[in-house]
């Protein structure tokens, strides 16, 4: 594996995108924010929001003190706005119990709100340079093709896959970080899910999937597609956008329902989406005027 490790690391050094959180001087807090924002969101959309976020809240305690409505507006259209709430909760813990410092040990990281195994591993690797297996969608896909000779990994990450990723890590700590980052970039730019550019791959000669003739995905029947148009997620997004754009962060509920009907949303779906937002704490109902209740951003 030594030659493969070096090939991926060398390719990454030459081909890596200039993402703002990769630049010298980025704090561990900046890396943590980038990982939370980038979950299921293209980095091209994340980069400008991340830069504005870090200018505004360069330390966790500053984010913790911000109004929740302000945080949700700053999150904008990144999607899954519950991540913004968890990030603010995480910032409160870091400010109150860790002197505004992001910890570097796995157990403490996993104890932070909104931080799961992937985020903890990514922070340990990319913020602190520790040797740890990072497993996002891109890395899983590259390793599955390169080592297993299959088109795509199973729909759900299992223990065997985690163990295998750990066994493949270079023993040298700096090289292990470059390996993680390189695999991630390779999956994003070259070894993509639908249109891999095998001719540009630095380890194509070692790829068992390519050698096997690029067989089809054997897990295809088990994968669930996640449509967007017409879903509750789309309706929730419309509600959040309308509230973010409101000068005072609020809209009368009857006006909101009229707006959703104009976009083809059925009344039952509108109620379901709004109830979900209320339950998640992303919006609140202001009943100051009993005749005309309003939905507002919290805080």
C-alpha cells in the first residue's frame, strides 16, 4: 500500500482545490464549522457562508451569544438548518467548558452536540494532524472501488468497513492526513459516483473495479433515492426562506399558507411541514394577536 499512499498524497498536493478552511491559520473551530456545513452540501455553496460565519463568529463563545434568528439567517440556504442549531449548542459547550478550544480527543469530541463519528475523525485529522480513519461518502466510494472492486459501497456504513479503513491508514501521521484528504478529494473530483474519470486517477493501475471492467452497483436495489421537488423538505425550505427574508423574521400564518398554496403545496403537507419546523425549534408561533398568529424565527 505504500506506493498507493504516496500516489494519492502526491496527487492531492498538486490537485487540491483552494478551499478556505484548508488555508494556513485556520483554527480547529474553523475546521469543525466547515465539516458541519459541508455535510450533504456542495463545498462551492459552503465556502462563502463559511467565510462570512468565521468573520462574524471567530470563536465559539461569540456564536453561543448570538440570537438564534441571526444564526439561522447566516446559515442561509445551506440546507438542513437543524445543523445550525446544533452548531450553536456545540459552541455554547465549547465556550462554557473548554475555554473556546475545540478538543482533540475522540471521546470529548463525540460528547459535543451535533458531532458524530465522521465529524470527530475529520476534526482530529484535519485540525490536529492525528492518525485516524475519516470515512465520508467520497472516501468510502474510492476505497470500495480501489480495494473491493465494486462500484459503490453498501448503503450503510458498517463495522467491517471502519476496521478496513483503519487497517489501510499509513502508519506515518502526516501521510495519514494527506491520505484522508487525498481520498476525499479524489472522490469529489475524479472518482465520482456517476461519471468517474478513470484516466485522471493516480491509482487507476491498482483499481480492482477498473480491472474488473467497471461492474454495476450490486447494492442498487437497496438504495433509496431522495427526491427534492414536492417533498416536505422543499416546503420546509420555502418556509425558512420566507422567514429569513422577512424584515422582522416573522410572517402571519394565514399569509404563509396562501404563499405555500400558490406554490402548489397541499394544506395537509403545509401543516405537516410547519409542525415539523415547530417541533425542531426552527420556528416559533407568536400568538400575541389571537386573530392573526404569526410564525417567526426563534430568539
